[in-house]
C-alpha cells in the first residue's frame, strides 16, 4: 500500500483505526445486471470491514456475458441442484420447471412451490 512501511505495522495501524481485512476463498464471482453478467474466474477477494461497513475488493480473470445468452452447462447443473434442494423435487421436475421459466432460477422455484 504505502512504500517503505512494514506490512505488519500497516495491519496494526489498520486495526487501531477499526479496519479489518479478511481474504475470502472463492472459485468464481458473477455480477448480474440487466445488460448481462460480469464473470470473474479465479478471483482474489478481500473483504474490508471499516467502521461497520463491509466492502469487497475483487480481482481475477474477467469475462462478460451478454443478456440473453444461454447459461453455461456448469450453471445449469448448479441451478437444477438448487431447485431440487429448495423445493424437494426430483431432477426431471426441476429441469422442466427451469426450462419453463426460461432459465430464471427464482421463477422456477416459485412455480414448484
């Protein structure tokens, strides 16, 4: 951060000012918007808590997905598992509801509830 300052001293100063940092282990971060998704693979995430307010600093391999693109196979499987866990249905019912909802996870769960 600041050149010439010992990292341990910097941590001690931050602690005195009420700033805490925590590294978060993650495989992927997805930021969803109306225009599309921003996908960050192999992210390095630092959660910073400063005077009761939490902020996240994220860096990694960034790619963008335009709105309306088909979900990746990994996302499809994760979404199907989520539907099965939330609703308690079998995989075929979850897939049918997901397809009927055009890939909208929340709508699929609501339709089966």
